[in-house]
């Protein structure tokens, strides 16, 4: 595990609060997010020898799903939370997979241009404020190869009237979700230099719907 970011940034933990980390994988199982991850891996169209980056990899669930389906790809994960990365490292090791796991930030990916064939991101974009979302997508565009693919899943919001302005982490999350209303995520990705397929909406057992975006470098 390595630290790759040259700049320390604030970030929202995967569960909103650090002390909720033990429940992260429980919620992953009961929500049905594993099915979304399997679909994301299938949509990526991976081939042997390709390089995969998971931005905001958390405890490594999407990387593990990728490794199960494609044994001969190179796996890299980035997350700002060292506790998440420690869990991911153990989980992937027990599953028999090797992955490069780096502490870093989505807005400042410490990789060379054209480094990856596929970039994944699952339920991470809404953790970022508006400016950081655009910075992240610009970085993803930079590190993807000319024929690269971004497969991104995030919360789908159809009605923003219930999103308030509470204080603290939950209020910050709600403010960030204002950017996810309708087709806003797809439009934001397109503005970063991608051709975006129609959004695929998938209902979870809890927490509503997620939209899966498949985007290709243009």
C-alpha cells in the first residue's frame, strides 16, 4: 500500500462516518450492490493484459468482482481512507488476487497519462463537491488510453425536493447529491471529453436506484 497524493484533502468516508466502517461490507451484501458490480465488470468489455483502475475502491469489492471474472488483468485501486485500503488488501489477498492499492484522491491521480484501459468508480462521485467532481473526471480522462472506457455507478436522484441543507456529514452528502438529479451525471461525464451511453438504472434492495454510466474517450 502506498500514498500517492501530494496534497492532503478533506473527504467523506464511505459510510459518512469512520466509526461506521465495520458495516460497509454488510450494507454491500444486503443492498444488492454486488449485482451492480458484476454488471459494471461485464459492461467494461475487459480483455487479458488490460489495466484496470478503481477510483474510490473502498474495501475492494469491485476489484474482487473484476478479478473473479478476469484473472489476467492488472488491478489498481485508489482511496483516501487507509482503513478501507487495509480491508481491501486483506480481502483481495484471501481471494488470491494481487492488486496495487494506493492512498490517494480522485482529483489528483498519481498516474501517467494513458495508463489504464478501464476506469471504474462505484458510488463515490456523490461524495465530492461540484468542483471536485469535474476535477476527478478530468483526471480519469487523462489517465485513460485513447480507446479507454469509464464505467461509473452513482446514486440516481429523480426528485431533489427532499434534499435539504443539514449540517455535518449527512448534510454535506445531501448537498453533493443535488448534482445527481436527472441526467446530470451523464452530462458532466460528457463535458469531460467522453461519449456516454444511455444511463442504465438499477434498483437496489435499499437506498433507491443507481445509474450506471458507460463512457468512452472521444
